């Protein structure tokens, strides 16, 4: 356990110091108006509108298995589109994203991600009650919270890389708090599979494959149940999230869940 913890810690430091500067150039912001157009209307016959699957506010949809994109980390999202375009990551959910990414130029990808990163659509997480009613297995949120913040027997805490409540540590570490339940679970299954064709293997230095290998189905359901509703702050905590943390504008809007 101690070995695993230090191994992933070292991997994270390596990734931060080498991978990021090497790719920094491609992470310049794009043209937000062109990005909005692509998101809303698509690009001719080549690329369907992103909103048709990811929702107009960019919040994703559990019944399609699409992720929330709104306010996700810019550099992380650019990397995902690049990985889809080069088949390093395969969309095993709808078989759509590889074609979508290939249909956009690198500049257009930057444009559309500049737009989705700017979206601050309020969101309190997937509606776990109605997912349960639809027959989806939903995990135990309080046990999930323990794993996310402190880790568990054999599992490294998610916080060590993804930040408090999965609010992101910036750059290569995506925001998980406020992500869709179905999507989170799909990705954890994909990391555990660990192959490019049937799973997901585009994580720097195998960081996520190592973590997922230590998790049971129940562990995955529990962390996903917690993370989808995890706000990037605790109420009454006057400490502002660090610079670069995502989604801290989220407010309780009095939604049903
Ligand atoms: C036909 C439906 C569909 C359309 C259209 C679509 N997407 Fe997706 N997108 C998906 C699905 C499904 C996934 C999840 C893939 C998986 O499970 O691995 C996804 C994943 C992504 C991801 C990865 C997010 C993450 O957290 O890793 C990004 C980024 C993305 N889409 C951006 C876009 C953009 C930008 C557009 C428009 C140019 C777009 N998508 C259009 C269905 C779609
Ligand atoms: C050693 C660092 C590290 C730890 C610890 C870690 N992650 Fe990750 N995780 C990453 C990195 C890096 C990525 C982005 C991979 C990529 O570039 O596609 C990621 C991506 C993910 C994704 C995909 C997000 C998306 O939008 O597609 C999920 C889900 C995830 N992690 C869940 C977890 C959970 C749950 C835990 C705790 C049990 C955890 N991670 C612990 C480094 C880590």
C-alpha cells in the first residue's frame, strides 16, 4: 500500500513537470464565438452539434452516458479531443467522439473547448433517486466520500490527484465533482479494463489504470455516487478553493436533488 501510494505520487510529479510544458503550446485559448457556433450548430455535415448529446448547458446526460463538459479543465479537455482524434482513446459508449474529434481542426478543437470551459451552468449532480427508479445500481455516498477524501484499504485517495471533492487540481487532473454518475462509472470500468479498444488507456503513466485496478464494483459505485453531488467547497468553510479549481461558482439553486 505504501509502495503504491508513493509510486502514483511520483508519477504525478513526473507528469506535472514533463508532460505539461511539452504540450503547453497547444493549450492557448481559442475563439470563443466560433466555439459557441460549433457547440450549438456543429460543422456542416462533418460534425453534429455537441449540444445534441452533451446538452445545451454542457451538463451531459445520464441516459446517453455523456459527460458534463461545462467548466471542465481546459488543458484536460484539449487532451481528450486530441486523444479521440488519434484513436488513443475510443468512445465505447456511443461510438461518436472519434469521428467528432477527427472532423475538427486543432484550432476548432481549441475554439469549442474555450467555449465549454466558459460555461458555468449550475448543476447539483445526477438525480440518483430517478436513476435508482430506472434500475441503475447506485452506490453508498458516505462510503464514497471516505474513499475520495482519505482512500480505503488498498485504494489511494482520489483527492491526492483530483483535489478536494474532486474539484480538480488543474491541468491534467480533471474535475470529477459534479460529473454525471453514469459517465463516472463507465470511465472507472474502462480504466479497470485498461485496453484501448474496449476500455481506456490514455492516462499519463497509467495513473488511473493503477487506481482502478485496486477498486471493486462497489467501490466504484460508491465513489461515483458521492462525486456526482460533491460541491467544490463545504458550506460554512470560508476558505476559497485554490486558483484554477473548477466549478466553485456552483450554487445551490434549490433543485430537486
Ligand atoms: C453523438 C453524441 C455526441 C456528440 C455529437 C458529441 N459528443 Fe462528446 N461525447 C459523447 C460521449 C458518449 C462521450 C463519452 C465517451 C466515453 O464514454 O468514453 C463523449 C465525451 C466527450 C469528451 C470527453 C470528456 C471527458 O471528461 O473526458 C469531450 C471533451 C467531448 N465529448 C467533447 C465534445 C465536443 C466538443 C463535441 C462537439 C464538437 C461533442 N463532444 C459532440 C457523445 C457525443
Ligand atoms: C495518481 C493520480 C490519480 C489518482 C490518485 C486518481 N486519479 Fe483519476 N485521473 C488521473 C488522471 C491524470 C486522469 C486524466 C487521464 C487522462 O488524461 O485521460 C484521471 C481521470 C479520471 C477519470 C476520468 C474523468 C473524465 O472526465 O473522463 C475518472 C472518472 C477518475 N480519474 C476517477 C478517479 C477516482 C474515483 C479516484 C480515486 C479512487 C482517482 N481518479 C484517483 C489521476 C489520478
